[in-house]
């Protein structure tokens, strides 16, 4: 859960800085946050899937 909170805060910082950063930097940072959230989601689903079957 802490990773999700940090990822969302980082996303907010990236989105807030769009006016000041060049587009390529913004897109790269947004892609990093998106990948981070995707990895978190996959890990959570696998973990909950294992505990649900037991």
C-alpha cells in the first residue's frame, strides 16, 4: 500500500511539473510511474490470489 501512495504522489508531482518540464522528460517520467503501478498491481493480484485459495 505504501508503494501505491508513493507512486500516486510521484505521479502528482510529475503532472504538476508538466508546465515546467519538456515534453520528452514528462512522457518518460509518466511511463516510469505507469510501469511502477502496473508491477504493483500484478504483484498484489498474485499475492491475493494465493491467499484466497488457501
